[in-house]
C-alpha cells in the first residue's frame, strides 16, 4: 500500500496542523502587523481546530476594525 494515507498518518497530520494553527495565532498576538499577511492566506474556516479558527476570525475582525488585540 505504498502511497496510501493511513488513519495513523491522518491523525499525525491533524495533530501537527493544530500545532501550526496555534503557532500562527500566537505569532499574530506577538506581532499584530503579521495579521494582514495571514488574513490574505487563510480564514478561520480553513483551520482544523474550529475553536482556534474562531479565535483567528475574532482577531482578524478586531484588526480590520482598527481595534487593539
């Protein structure tokens, strides 16, 4: 079964993706100037973890309105 994705591979991918999502949101909180870059590339609905995606949308909404994060 060379080349096939197993359930274990899928679980690993999801775990790594969630960690990357956390790092993206964390980096925006550290340097809000990066928020516009992220907003051009992803939306909250792109996140595997819906809660992190909702938090990302909240942050981007505040930034878009010129409010502090």
